[in-house]
C-alpha cells in the first residue's frame, strides 16, 4: 500500500485574485496558481481532493510559501526566487519538465516567446507543444508561464486570463 502524501493548502491575498499555494510536508511547492477563472489550478486541486494518494489540510503559510507570494505581490520580487519545488517527474512528461525548467530561467521583467523556449530546450519545431506544456505548468507564478508571449509580442494565452498576465508583466516591469 502506498503512503498518503499530505498536501497543505493556503491562499494568498493578491490584487488580482485568490492565489492557492499547495505544499508537501517538506515545505516544497506541489502546485500554485490563481483559483478564480483558472481551470488548471482548479483541476489540480480536484485531483488532490479526489485521489486516495493525497490528503489535503488547510494550513496557514505552509513552509513560509504564502508569505513569500504575498511579498512578491507587494513588490519584493526576490521573495519567490528559489522557493523549494517538488520534483515534477510524477506530474509531467520529460518534455513538459524541460519546458517547466526553462520557465524557471526567465528573469523577472523579461519575456520569452514560445519559439524561443522551443529552441532553448532543443526542439525548435515544438512551438505548439511548448504552449501546451506552458498551459499545464503546475507551479504558476514561481515557474513564470506568464512571461511567455507570442513571437509577435502578443499576450497569447494564460490560464489565469490575459488581463492577469498583463498585470503580472506590468508589475514585474519595475524589476528591470
């Protein structure tokens, strides 16, 4: 029998909506993202709730992660740099994991196109697949999928909504 993984869930207050932080017992992020009008995060929380492999408990500021997210929204961008993240292997394909690692390398205040990410991971023809992997990123904001834009500079797609993406990019523009 497999042991049940305890997930500690909290919500950060942000200027653009409620933001969920899900951490394991070691204080590593398992999932994060906006919960209002954000299907990916809602699905992730449902998976945790419905699976006997996980148990969810509400906990205030698990591992200091909620506070770090709130500090980011207050303008302390470095607060989320280097937060502990659980390994992706169980939740993503090798291709998705490569995309998610590439997301983590995009500096605050900068953007990359889907095509640039595809080239970075050594698969330049996989632009659409990069978009799909970006959209399934389990650790929003910390792995900044909002910093990926269209090659023409357009704010194409964002699970939390294009208006949130625009807000986040404007918020981070002061980091440069």
